[in-house]
């Protein structure tokens, strides 16, 4: 998830360093930190939580560990509930998460961890996630205030005037990538320029699913490679890798994924052909926007506030509030709205009635009526459901039991990386918390990477490729709910077009499997100054 993690007073992440003895910390000279007391590289703790998961409220030391056969039963039920209930039957994700959590909580109770323990852990997770919840609500307010100020209508008007429909998808990918890189937030990029680009697509009557996929791809491409991103910092920290070495190493998978994504979006745009059915209404829509709002470059002040505040590393909540406040002032001074309308837009969202009864066409009203704190209430409630599920999953211990059996059978670098990718994807879908997932993955695989002579940057990159960029694809994760709510497009609708997000996993596994044949290209080994060189190379 892209929302910032809790920080200590000195500015460093609260869970700033892996716990004593945590895997992934090599010796200072870059050699593997092996010792006679480390045991076999396949040994893992099969308890529900270790010190690497800083949010656990229990250590589970006295509780029995479930067996493999017993663990398969609740896990199969959970998969059936989530995939079948949410993905196939389209039942409410919140309710399905609660049902799945109850199944896991009952299993946990049978193995010595009662409901009180699960709820206590849930409370700890919610407490640590409070900054993310507040940012979720603040972005709702930001969209509402940018709309009433005319900032988003200005962006839409510029987009309609300047963008050729054939290049809309690829430009959506590039623009959101640039914004996310400079701000370090995929949520911010999606909630600002992403919303405007969806509006452009709606007006041009081109696919909003493809546009949303391009926005999501660009947002996570930029976020992944930004040194300002909290997830980029925390994944490198969890694995014990240098931040900038981590970013450079991610280029091996990010560059080919981004090129494939750009090619797909360019081809999809070219395939539009002729004149889209809504293109004839573009001029009318632009004229209508100019008639409803006083549009001028001064309305770009709120986005500039976000950009400057992010570059200056100011607290995200402060930046979002300052941008919203600047938008409210512009709405009052430039657009002439009164205090009641301004506060309604911030809290309840912008409505076409604010511009006068019957003043707005139905098509434009659908575009403009967005945002507000209330628009994010369901997403905020979803966070509580997700963390109830995460706490139950953690205390049940089933996921760690299943993963430990898989790790014990790994023999190659390709198998190890692939298992890391699978585990990261599974854990983030269960926890909806990237910070916890990073440390759990490191706890599971750190020693195995070192014993096979693989540098920590391989582990941190695998975390990003399986956790950071895939969370948004599933409708039961916090990031997935945020983007689906903000862009107004269902996760499974934009999933096939979020090319960067799913192709990163493919390239990550492919590079690892081919490493012995390619001279370890893209796989860094411990003790080697250069990447892509096998042992014994000069």
C-alpha cells in the first residue's frame, strides 16, 4: 500500500530496523552473514507471527502449531469465500472478508488463540494504519475541493483540447508515472491526475477500463522507482538493502514491464481507429466547462502545492490539507461559491446542483459529481474488515505452515524467487499491509537468499514485484478499494489492463530462472561488485 507508514519523531520509520537477528542483514563487507548457529536454510518459524511482523499483538509461544493437513482446510475455505464470493458472485467484499475472518478465527481458537486475541491484534493494526485511513479520507476531501475550485475541470478541459484519443492511454500511463515519481505516492497520482484522465476518457467515449489500467500502471511504476515512496523505502529496509541499490536493481524488471505496458497502451489507442463516438461532443463539453467555471492557469495552484510539499518531504496529511485549503480559497475567490457550498463539496462531494438547477448536462454531471469525505467512508470501513481478516489469518498460523513446506523444497534461484513472489502476493492479499508483508517475507526467506549467495536487493525487488504493485489488483485489499472507488472502475475490469503491475511478476520470475544461462544477468550475488556477473568472473 502506498499510504505512508507511521514515523518516529526523528523522521525514520517506526519499524525502522529489522529485529535482532532478523534475516537479510549481511556482513559489513558484503559477504553472507552466515554462522554455525544459523541452522539449515529451510528452517522457518511456523508460528503465527515473528518479530519481523511489528504489528502482532501476540507471540503465540504457548499455542500449538497447526499441522499441514489441518491448515489446508481453512485456507481452502478462505480462497473459496474471497474468490467465489467477491470475484465470481460479486457479493460485498466487506461481508466476505468478515466471513473469511470468522473461519480463521474459529480455527485460531481451536489452536489456542481466542477471539479476544484476534480483536486485540486487529486493534493494533488499525492503530498503526490510522495515518493511511486519514490519508484515504483526505484524498476524498481533496477531490471534492479540487472539483469545486475548477481544478479538475481545468485539467479535463486541457486534456480534451490537447490529447488525441489514439494516445490517451499511453499518455495516461506516462503522466501518472511522472506525477507518482515526483510525489512518491501512487494514491496521490491516481486521486488527482488519474481522476481527470478518467473524465477525459468518459467524455471521449473511449474505454475507461483501459484508461484506469494505464493510470494504475503509471502510478505504481512511478511510485516503485521513487526514493520518496514509503513502500520503496520500507521494502529495502526490511530486506537490509541500500535504498538506491534497491532502486537500480528494480530497473531490471521495471523497465521491460513499462515498455510492454507502453506498447500495449499505444496499440490499444491505435486500435480505436476513426473517430470515437463521443469525440464529436468534445468541443461541446469544453465549451460547457468554460461556461460553468472560470478556467485559468491559477487553478493549478492546488496541484503545485501537492508537488512542492511532496518534494519537500512534508507530512502527507499536512500537504493534502494545504492543497484542499488552497482549492477552497480559489473556489470562493475565482468561482464565487459560498461557505456552505465549499464545505458541502469538501464533506459530501461536489454536486451539479451547486452550479444551478438544470445548468449541467447529464454527461458532465456524471463526470463532476465526485469526491468528499463521505465518498471514502465505505473504504475506511473496509480497512477495519481487512484488518479483522488479517489478524485472524495471522493468529491462525495456516499461511506460515503452508509456506514453510514450500520453502523446504526450494533448490534453485528461480524457484526461490518464484516462491518469494507467490508468498508476497498471498500475504499482501491476507494482510492488506505492505509493512507487515515485507518483514514477514524477509523473515521467511532472508536466510535462504543469503545461503544461496543472493544479495538482499534480489529479495527487496521480489517484495516490490509481488507486494507493492499487485495489491491494487484485488478488490479485497485497501489499495484495491481505494483505486476502484476513486477511479470508479472495478478492480477486475482494469486488472487485465494494469499491464505493468502483473507483468512485473512475470519478468521477475523469468530473470531469476534464466540467471544461470545469462551469466546471472539481473541477479546480484553476494560479494560481487557488479551485477550480472557469475562467480569466477574477472
